[in-house]
């Protein structure tokens, strides 16, 4: 995500914030293998991925750095990145269980 987002913003910076957000979700939110991550580890939720995601969302929307973290998912009507990861983990275990 960190390496791909500047490229998306460089090439598509003049587009609307909604379009840039869709591009960000398409090109920068690929979490390969996240179904096997330990989501109880604080690094996933508190530090690395979620903080980077929030910073990039603020940058796409041109929001100040002190914008409340809880407001960000509401602004663009989507799940928080941690919730997306949890959903993928649960779907993976449900699929494994029913096979």
C-alpha cells in the first residue's frame, strides 16, 4: 500500500476524491495471505497497516492529519481496513470448515 499509493496519486491526482478512493481500493488494498495473519497481534491493528491506511485516506481526501480516525470509514461509506481483514479471516475459516 505504501509503495502503490503515491503512484496512484501521481497518475490520477486530478480526478475526484471518490474516483481516487476507488482506485486506492482496487490497486492498493490487496492483502495477500491476510486470512492467515494473527489479527490479535497489535502490529496489525494499532501500528502498521491501519495507520498507513488512515494516512492514505486522509491524503486522498485532502483531510487534515488530526481528522478523527473513527470518522474516516463513515466519510466514504466503507469498512475500516481492520474490519475488512477480520471479514476475510472469518470467510476463510467458514469456507475451510464447510469443505
